[in-house]
C-alpha cells in the first residue's frame, strides 16, 4: 500500500469565507496543477495539509473523484480561527 503525505501550500486567510489575503505565490496555478500531479503518484491514500478554503476542498474532491472516490475533510463553516486544513483521499475503504 502506497501512502503519500503532501503539504499543498494553499494557505489563504479569509473572513466569513471571503478570501482577503494569501502569502502563497501562484496559489491559483498551484491549485489547478495539483490534481494532475497527485494522480501521477498513483498512491492508495493521499493525505494533504494546508487545504483550508472550502472551494479548494471541493475542487480537489471533484478533480480526484474518479481515482479517489472516498474523501474526508472538515468544514467548520463560518469561523474566526483557522481549521486544521487536512484533507484525505482514498481509493478504497479499509
């Protein structure tokens, strides 16, 4: 079984789900290329860190759904503090 842990580096600060600041250069480009590069790895399980924004989680979930039909992430909803940013993708349920 192949497990991959990757820091996606999609750190973005938002207030009430409205993004207002990111310290990560080329965030949009990074997000768009991430599914293609993750699929090349062909891991059984993907563990991503720093995927904070709900739109980013939805994008990755949809883009990886064919190969990774099972995913898990937490959305706190409206928040003041940052959530953990962890997102998991699995090919099969164990």
